[in-house]
């Protein structure tokens, strides 16, 4: 995405979030975590923590989820 075209950046971010929401069946916390930490980190956190998956993410990502969800 061209950084000089903010509209394109917003569209790309929205498309990415829509994909994450679809992957996690509407779970905004997991979608936000993917957007912030990456899908590999979220998959690993879910595998390690099950229902307590957030605790296995970096603290920055935990705060990001809490602020935005």
C-alpha cells in the first residue's frame, strides 16, 4: 500500500480485519490480536492457553485488545 494514499491504507486495513474476523468467527479480541501481534502469535497463544489465550500474548497486545474492544 502506498503510504501517500491514506484511503488505500484504510481500505487495506479494513480488508485485513474483515479476514481476521471471518477466521475467528466474529471474535474481535482475536482479530485485534492478529492485527497487532500477527496471526502466528495468536495461533500459538490459543494453542498454549486455550480459553486463557490472551495471557500468552505480549503485554502490548493485551493492552491493545483491552483498549479497542
